C-alpha cells in the first residue's frame, strides 16, 4: 500500500505546494527515525498540527544538545565563558540548558551559522506562540511549514560534527614520516569551531619552535600549517600573528618566525616596520651570497618565508634585481666554456623561478626598468646567452593567469 502523505494543502504560496511533510520528515537522520519521531509527528499532524510542530522543535533542541556533548564539555565550557552564557561543567549542564541559550551556544560553538541561528530562534518564537494558541494565537500554515522546514534542514537532517582534537593532530605530526593529510582531515578542520582551530594552530607553532623536538616533528608542524592555512578562520590567523609578534617583543623578526608566519598566513598581519627591517636584512644577506652554495642556501630560506609576497614596496625592486642577477648568472669561462654557456647556481635558479612565478605580471615593469637602468644587468645581458636567460624571466609572468 502506498505510504500516506500529509500534504500542506491550500498553501497561499506556490513554492510551498511543491513540498510535502512526508518528504521533509524522511530527510531526518536515521537516529531520530529509530526514536520513532516520524511516526509520532505523522500521527499528530492530522489532529493537532501545533503539537506536531512543537515535538519537532523540541527534538531539534535535544539534538543540538547531544551534538554539543559530542564536541566536548571542555569546548562548550570555554565558549560559554567567552560569550557570557550560563556556566557549563558537565554533560548534565548541557542537557538542562535553557532553550534560547542552547541555540546561542550552538551558534557560538559552530554548529549553526548566523543565518541558521536566526531561523531556529524564529522557530522558538513560533513554538511559544503555538503553546498559547487557544488563548491568544491561532497557528497558520506558514508557521507550521517554517518549523518543519527549518528544524529538519538546519538540525535534524545533519550529522554531528566529528570534532578534531589536538591529540589527533599530535599523533599525525609525531609520525616519523613525511606529513600526509587526508581530505577528511582537512574537511574536519575546516568545520571545527574557531576555538579548536586556534588550539591546533597554537600547538603546531609551539611545537615547531621547540628545539627539543625531533626535526621531523618540527617540519611536520610547519607543513601542516601550510596545508590548513586556507581553511583557517581569519580571526585565528590574526591571533596567531599577534602571538608570534608578542614572542618577539622588541627583537627583529627571525627566520623561524617568518617561516611560521608564512606557513600560517600570519606574516601579512605583522607590523610594517618590522617587515621592512626583516626584508632589508634579507637583501643584505642575498647581496653577500657570492658563491653558488651560499646562493642556494639563502634562496631556500627566502622561499620558506614567502618570497616577495610580503616584501615592502620600497624594497621590492632592489630585491627583485638581486634575484634576477642570481638567475641570469654570468658568462662562462675556462674549461667548461664550450659545454656550458652560462654559469649559475643549479640550486638557487629554480627557486628564483618559482618565487617570480608567484608574483605574476607584477615583475614585468621592474624587469623592463632593470634592462635600461641597472648597469650590472645591462653589462651582463650584452652577452647573448645571458640575455636569453633574462628574457626567460619576462616569459614567466603569463603563467600567473593560468
């Protein structure tokens, strides 16, 4: 026998007629189906729609409480304290939480978006109206539909968040192999509340700075920061930047701090005066790198801190000129003259290429200026083979638009 459907008939809006209560109910998670929520709501609907709506809403609030418990009492306690919500110390406190505060806590902890938070609060207002409809308020079709649609789409159809913990991250970075993160890990991190992202980011930075940790663990921490950077909430990144600068105090930016800042995306929030001093020191170091080995080392360091990405404008041209000089090399001589037309650092040149690819078309006017204004560049590119390498730099920029 075909399953009976309780349709919302005589709707004033055409879009409502396209949906049925049965279709909404059957998108509820299996957990609530096992609790016979659907059967009870369907039984109430023909005789008492208001009670059916109230039952759905109450189930959604209980579901939010269970999800908060899954996320952890420690996190709920911290969130409640930060946003001045009623104190939480154990699971029972969450289960006995006020309905309105449960909705607020769910939003602050990351279970609801701001739009979803507003929708569930509106459902709460409708539910209170329905409780007193005999005296003051008569439920209308739109009220019932709004509760059904909002509670099911926003809460009852969604699975609990499997929240990442710092111990999960610790286990990954302490594995004595190169870091490998699954798509599921990144999704879990992306969906984690801001406070949990903050805990994870601070743990990774503290471990990477700890000289007592094995090198592989410290490098894994930096690599994980790079992987999660695009998934990290902006507020977390800003707080990470502040934490890194606080550790520096009045000291200049060091290479490790710059490396961590680049990996986490925090360097862009550093004070401009400190960035200028840091890149000025790098410029001096690059100029002093005369042999191929030194150039390889300094360019590896330069790439680790983000290359030219955070370079102040008034140092950009000078740094780019030094990079160009490293890349184009010098005229070959002696025994290898006939087999290698240009001498350059095999380690440094590919890094320069990668750094400039990241800059895209921004490098073109600076390169054109060097061609005519820099005596060293003009002298070097008078050699046809070196000129070809200089032209290769100009050919880099279109790759940025791919």
